[in-house]
């Protein structure tokens, strides 16, 4: 299989002594790529080219990119049903991602997983997960292995605030703190569990859920990638040096519906609210303005980045559309290793 | 007057609405069951009629709210919990099996748990391995539980009403690909007893025992067989527990050939039990081994061609049946 | 079935205007009865008269009695594998309890449940439970029903601190607080999860687990029945009047092994530690001294209470030993209602 | 030299110790597994040899530490989790079925989950309904998992070693009433392949297919039958998945009469599958319907006489077999 888009430079600049400027231009490009990726996913759905549904990450890009930029390529992540952003930020190639979303053989999972199950050992991606909270055990276990095998790898466990409803999260946070495991629980609070506001499903406080276990906690504006990156870098460093787990709440917003088919949203949230987030709190624009302020880029330069990203995303889509399906005879392969 | 037709989803909703009007102790608990009416829109309109105290949105806590239903049932309510995808029953097994199923027996008959769990089964929705399973065999294995697999709108309404009135924990599996299937549904307050199979089509040459989604597949196959001059009987047990062994065995004795169809995995599953029951009960009348057809033994793949290959189709069933009748 | 011991006066003095003196003499008698009950259970085990094992409550009596004395007979409780104390304190008759422990037809569950499954609608006992944390859902659900059926009943959910390891506890605490349910989660911290000290299994703090959900919390010396009763009465009143759930940590100690067969305990706790609790912190002695101090009783009077209690417990044991087993034909009755 | 004998518990412990010596990635996670060596004392001595980093006491969090094992396995370890009573697998179903069983497939073969879950089954210990179940049918139903049911100390050692070396999630069920059973166990580093049935006793007149605890019952019944001149063959599949259908079917063809025995519930369970496989595979050779014997369909009662009535005994099996051979 030959991929038409090259892999991102590799996720993470944690260890590279890139300049401030390069670092944030790279992050900007990553966020733009994710945004454009999701736009294409929506297109594919609308044009009835994609089987099933998908959950878009648009609006939340600063969380995945801000955090993954603070990780090494050999660090692990676990992801969710809304996982495209995490996977891309950790280094997945858009062409193989699209191929997976279309059920093609060139996809990360040979088409067997689809949107909700992208996984890739090469980028430390232990897998997206379609069970809410389903990967908290896996993330904690990978941290257990990282520690017991004597590596200094760190694991980031991404989950939506809806996963706070799953008891297993509390079980594993207790284990992680008892055993001082290098895992960061990242709660992406995008305000909604499907069609219900999180305040209707979440008593007490979000951070309190981790404080209970004596876990280091922090809360950050999830639209401000520099804030996310800074705080994540600190927690990751802390975990890497053996000081145990952390819990990071990132407040953010999903721009689109719960999934691509969720078009009529007025009964659970207003257009006004959506508009406000998009205009006032867009993570890409916020970083863009800062880059310009700093003199790291001007508007045309950012436009160029966008255009380039668009080109490669479009090429990636084309690659996926043209790619062959797996042979039906593969259906019973890979059940057992 | 033409018979009124409803979709499967509408029939489920009507059963719930009628029972909620009839009995104020009936309430619904689940994720996005109120305003959203569930992602499948099965419950649309209920919160408007019955209010948010009786149609209760929960956090994403399947174990938690299933446990709440057990306790609420013991203490005098008749809760119906909604588990969005049947794949998530994994999270409720302790509450359903170690608690709900055993409370009546362990207490020497003193406490009762009149609750219903509604959930889904079925593949081919392009939802991949964690949203496509048909895990009803697990609950069918457990004494103390009853398990319902409706295959038509008519059955859905009548069986769900029986489930809600039952004094025991009952699990009701809806094929999510069947929600839009239409069929006649009387407006009456009718119920269908649990444990009574239904002969969905009479025939003489071969029996197709089928559950849930597979009933439609069997009926389609029966049409194809008919064109070849083979008369197939389609028997729907409707409940895996209690199981109407007699109707299954009688049909097998009559036709001497049987295929058993269920969308769950065959191994250690529903087709095993049905096949074993028939092979034993109709032993001296069978002309051929009972043939089992179920989901292929793989996690359900996402890629459409692969996914489609995992589920028996009319054509597959037709071919197997035809070759058995030769 | 004719019971030889009369039922306790009914559990709970919440609504009776008993005098202070009567109240605490009654509580004393209840604690003594539980202690003697458990001594007999151990006897039955040692004499090989009891099938299986049992988990004794000796040492923890002030918790069950202190709390149940603040409940009405129509309030609910759920109990645990270490449940004899809860059941007796809520009003169960010792003779039918013993009968159940011996698998006799006269038992609360017709012999089908045994030590870990005593249940009784007449005293609001929703059942002991052999799954650690197994009854937290049931308790919360009974509170849901109590509220929705318009009663003012309250539910007490007893569990050992080991149940803090079970995720479902966090799921239901969230629900209880969101819905302001009348349930009190009583964590009996007897220091050990089987053979492991709770500090080795419990990160952070115990109360923090409930604080996270915004639940009212309190901690009390579980050996001081007056303190337990006072604080429980307040929380129960609060729940009854619609102000929602509470979490009460009672620090206590089990005198015996995890179960009757757990004889050699030195590898997980010292005899010295056991001795200290028994001599310094015994709940029965502490209340006895106070009763004497107050002039509510003198030593001979307390001795008389003990002797009377012993007599009825012994009669109850005898009843159970003499009682018939259920007919084997009952084995498949009561599977379905 | 007389063969060395070990108890079943000792054989399990020896398998673990040997594999832990051999492979530093093997570790044990569970409640009271370290100093206490589990309530059944199966693991006594291991923490002393391997230390608390490899024999790890956990909180009472079955879902949590099973999930940890899944992730640890993916990230390079070979964890063995200890679920004290098989009844508690209810709490682990999501981790085992939606995660462990599917990771390899869903990832297109890229990730592997080489973990073992050890747990127990079996009644008659007077432990009542929540500590006496034999729920292995559930896992046997699920593609992606392997399921082992050892019936002798010899098999326990050889099969557990294979399980630990396997690249897949494997569940290993130990009958808790068999821990003290003695039998020959070589000191060698031997393994037994998964998916190979064992003929525990040869015979010509009837086949007793039996698993786990029921193998001993079947052997006892075979002795009783022998005295009546009936020669019974006892076949132990040893693993319910992979299942050695051939050996079962061959034996059935040879004897023409089969009883299938398993301590789980029969309905939608292990006996259903084994009976269905044999009824199909040996259809033209059977002289009588395959007879199934399993736990009575009730939650396991506490009262001793009642509990004993729920499990097949040598005498029951003997009687059924004898009447089949008349
Ligand atoms: C255990 C489980 N229950 C329910 C669902 C259905 N479901 C899918 S996404 C979702 C909402 C998740 O909300 P959140 O965790 O906040 O993530 P978000 O979608 O907002 O990113 C639900 C209920 C599921 N996939 N898994
Ligand atoms: C889910 C579950 N896991 C494990 C067990 C085995 N077990 C029985 S009691 C117990 C310890 C419970 O400790 P705690 O909750 O503190 O109660 P205590 O015995 O101290 O009263 C364990 C692990 C169980 N019964 N249920
Ligand atoms: Mg959300
Ligand atoms: Mg304890």
C-alpha cells in the first residue's frame, strides 16, 4: 500500500529543540489538518460515501494537539468514539485514516475497525474505543506495563466528560494512584453527553472525581492550545519522572452534532451557543492571532498553510476512495493471534 | 377496514405508553430517553406525555441505573431500563445476573423484581464490533430471567406489555435494523403470553426455526423455496426463556428437516440450545441433522462487504434448505 | 412456623418518645444480642453444625445498632456478607436468622439464602449481599422508589470499605445526588478488605469519594454508639425531608477473622492490634460504662441484660437446630415469581 | 520410581511459578493474591519468590484490574488475573468481551492481548447463589476468547502453561471443589495444546462427554457401569474453545450413545453446544438422542440437601446411562 500523503513530521516535539516559532506553526498546521479532515468526513457522509456514522472533533482540536505535542512518539494514547483528532495528533496519516473510515484494506485496521476503532502500534495509539469509558482500563494497564518494564513511557487516556458516568474510571484511578502509574486522564469536557448537557448528568465537580483519589489535578481552557500544551507538558514530565498519575480537565466544545447525522440540535442546545463558541473561542483562530501578534506568521502565511493542508487532505480522501476493499475472505482472519 | 400498520419502533412506543397510562408505577430509565427519545427515536413523545419524573435521562452509567431499577422494582415500582446498544449489557451483568435474577429465589420468594430491560441486537448497521453484537444467549442461560425476541411489530407490542406486567426481570431485545419494519398492530390492549411460539408460516417440507431479525430472513427464504416447490414452515419461539419446546418439536416431527436461525453467535448460544432441544425431542423423526445458522464467529467487522458476510441471508438460508430437501 | 424468641421490640426508636434511659438500655441489649449471636455462629461452625462459612460482625455492633435505632421499621436497609448485625439491628428475629444459617425451612429465606442473603420485607431488609458493593444499586433504587412513590422512607446502604473499590458505587452516588434521593451510604471501615489493610487498597481519602459528587459527608467513631446514632439521626432526618443523600464513614474493627475459618491472622495483623481494640474500644463496654455513669444502670443490671439475651439467643439456636430442612422438592420453587 | 503426585491447586501454582521463572513479563493481579495466596491458598509462596511487583494485590475492583491486564498485555506484559469466584466475572464482561476479545480483530491484527484470566466454578461448597455459579458458557460464546476447563492436576499444569504462552486472551476455569484432588504431575516443562480433547477412559457402549468437575463424576459413573457390564468411554474436551469436535464425534460414532455433562446450566450453555455438535456430526450413528446433564435451572440454593440436588452425581449419571443402554 502506498500512501499519498506523507506522515506528519511525527507527533510530538517534546524532545526536539524546535524553536518556539516552529513549534506553534507545526501545532497550527496539525489543528488545521484535523479541522479539514473532519470537514471531509462530513462530506463523505453527506455524499453517502462513508458507511455508518462518525463523531467529529471539530472545535476540540487544541486539546488533542496541545497534549500530543507534549508526548513522544513512543508514548501511548487511548482514544474514544470521537477519536480522529487524537489519532491524527498522535501521528496517524490521513490517507490511512480515511481508508479505514471507508472500510478499505489500506486503512489502519484493514477496514475492520472503522471510525471508532483506529489503532496503530507505530504511533503508540492503543486504539479508539466505542464503549464510553472503555479504554480507561487499557490506558492504565499500558502505564502499568510502561512502569514495570522499566521504560519511561507515559500514557494519555482521552475521554469525554460522559465517561465520568462509568464506574470503571474510578476503579482505575484508584489503582493508578496506589501504584503511581504514568498515566494522564484527560477529560474533554465538551459540555454534552450526546444530547444531554453534562450538568444534568454530573453531580459535584469534575476535578473532585480525581481529587478523591489523591490524584494531581488541573483544569484548563481547552480552546487555548498554548495553555493546554504547557500544563500537559508539566503533568507528563511529572508522570515520566515517576510521580504518578494526573487528571486534566479541558473545557471545550464540539461544533457539530454528536455524530454526522445529528442535524437538528435546537432541542438540546441553541444555535446562539454554537455560534458563540465558533466565533469567540475557536482554537485555530486563537492560535493564529497569537502567531501573527508574535510576528511568527502573517495572514497570508497562515492561509498558505491551510491551502497546503487542504491539498493533502483532499489527496488523502482521494486515495481512500480509490483504494480497494479487503477481500471478503479476510473476514475470519485476525480473530485469534 | 384495513388493518392499522405501525413500525416496530412505534409498536414498542405504544406498548410503553399504554402500560404507563395503565400503571403509574411504570417508569423509564436510560441515556437520552427523554427529549431525545433515544438515538433510535423509539421513545419520542413519551416524556411529553409522562414527564421527566417517569421518563428519566440518566448519566452514562449502565451498571448504576440498572442496579437502581432492581432496587426500585423491589420497592414497588415497575421500571423499564433502556440499554442503548445490546453490546453494553456487558456492563450490567452483575446487576442482572447476580442481583435481579436471584433476589426472588435467594429471599425464599419474599422479594420480587418486576423490571424490564429493553436493549438491541443485530449487525449490518456499519457500527463495528462494539455496537453490533447479539448477546441474548447470555441472559437466556440464566435461571431467574426471561428473554424476549420479538420479530414483528405485532409481537413487539403484545410481548412488551406482558414483560412489563410480569413479576420477574425480563430482557427484551429489539433488532435495531427492524425499527422501521411495518406490520399490522391492533389498537387494543392485547398481550402475548411469554413462552408461546408462533408459527409464522405453515409448511410441510422443512422447518425454519428463527428468532428476531432472522424471522424475516426465514420468511424471505421460504418464499424463494416456495418457487422451487419446497414448502417451508417458519416457527418463531418469540421467547428464548420460557421456551416453547413443544411447538418446535412438533414442527420438526412434521417436516423431518430443521434449520435453526439466530443472529447471535452459534457456539454456546441460541442455535445450540434450539438444535439440541429439537435433536432430542424429534430424534426419531428427523431425516437429516438439524442445521444451525448464526453470526459468523468473528467480532463484527466494519467494512460493509465483510460485515454482510457475517450474517445469514435469505439466499444462504434458501440454498441450505434446498440442499437439505434434495 | 412458631418462633421461640419474640422479635425485638421493633427496630428503631426514631419516632417513639422513649426516655433517654430506655433508649440506650435498648440499644445496649441489641448490641449484646448481636455479640452473643455471633458467638453462637462461631460455635455452630466449630461444632460443624453450620454449612459453609460466615463473616462475624463482633466489634462493629455500634454501627448497625446506632444507625438502625434511628430508622423506622418501614425504612429500608441493604446489607453485606457481614450482615448478621444489620439484620438483627433492623429487627430480624434471631431464631429465624439461625434457622437460615443452618439452611432450615424456618429461616428467613427458607434456607435458600444462608448467612449472606438474609432478607425480610417485614423489617425493610432488602437483603444481605455476597457481592462486594452488590447492593449499592438496590439501595439507591429503593430510595428512587421511596421518593417517586411519595413516601418519606429512607434507605441505609451498609457496606465495608472494600466496596470503595467497586465502580458501581460511584455511579449510584452520582445518581443519588443528581436526583436528591433519600439514601445514606454507610461505609463501615473496619480497616481490612479480607486479608489486606485498606490503606493498601484505598488511594486518597474515603470521604473524598463522596465529596466528589457533592454529597453530604460525615465521619464518626464507629465504636461510640451514641455518636453514631446522633450523626445518623441527623443525616436520616435530612434525607427524609428531601435534602438528598449522605455518606457516613464509621471507623470500626472486626474482632474475629474475615470469616469463621480465618484463624491464623498474624500475617496480616497483629494480636496486639486486635487486643487494643477489644480492650480500649469495645462498643458494648463503652456504652455500658456510660450507662453506669449516668446512673441508668448498675453492673448487675447490665449483667442481667446479658444473661437474658444469652438465654434467648440459646433458645433461638436450639430452635434452629431442631427445625426441619426444607423438602428437596422446594429446590425449583421461587425461581420465578 | 512412583509418579509424583500433586494436588490440583499445587499443579496450578507450579504452572504459574514455572512460567514466571521462564518469562519476566508474566505477572499476577488479583485480590489477596500475595501474602494471603488467595482464599483458596492456590498462590501461596509465589509472592515470596517473585515479589510484590509481580504478584500484585489489588483493591476489590474486578473490572478495573481486568482492564489493566488488557492494557498491560497490549503493552508487552503477560498478565494473569485472578477472579476469586467465577460469579464475579459478571463485573469483567465489558473488559473481556468488548475489549480483550476484540482488540486483535478490530485493529486489523495489529495489537495483541496475551492475558489469562483464572477463575473458579462449581457448586456444593455451601456458598449460595452468588458464589457457586459455573458461567463459562458466556465466554465460550465469544469469538476472540479461548476457554479452558481442566479436570485433573496434570491437565491443569499443562493447559495453564499453554494459556500463558498463548497470544490471545484465555480464560481458565478451576473447579474450586477440585483443588485438593491429587494426581500425577510430571516435573517437566510440558504443555498441552488448546483444542485437543482427551479420552480419559476408553469404552464401547456409551460415551460420557464431560468437562471440569463432571469428568470425575463421569469416571465414577463409568466404574458403576462397568460393574453392570456396560463399558463407558469418558471424553474430556478440555477446552470449550477451540473445541475438538472430531474426537467427540468419533467417540459418539463408535458408541452410538452419548451423555453430555457440564456443571453449568444446560440451557443455552455448554451442554447445548456439545450436544448439538454431536447430534449433527454423528447423526447417522446415534441410537438414541444425546442426553444432556447439567446444573438444575435454579440459582444455587444454600441449604445442603437442596444444593446437592442441583448437580449431577455419579449415581444420576449411572442411572441415566444404564437406562440408555437397555
Ligand atoms: C458504555 C456506553 N454507553 C453508551 C454509549 C452511547 N454513547 C456513545 S457516545 C455517548 C456520549 C458520550 O459523551 P462524552 O463522553 O461526553 O463524549 P463526547 O461525545 O461528548 O465526545 C454515548 C452515550 C456508548 N458508546 N458506550
Ligand atoms: C465483587 C466481589 N469481589 C470479591 C469478593 C470476595 N470478598 C468477599 S468479602 C471481601 C472483602 C470485603 O471487604 P470489606 O468490603 O471491607 O468488608 P468487610 O469484610 O471488611 O466487612 C472480598 C474481597 C466478593 N464477595 N465480591
Ligand atoms: Mg461530551
Ligand atoms: Mg473491611
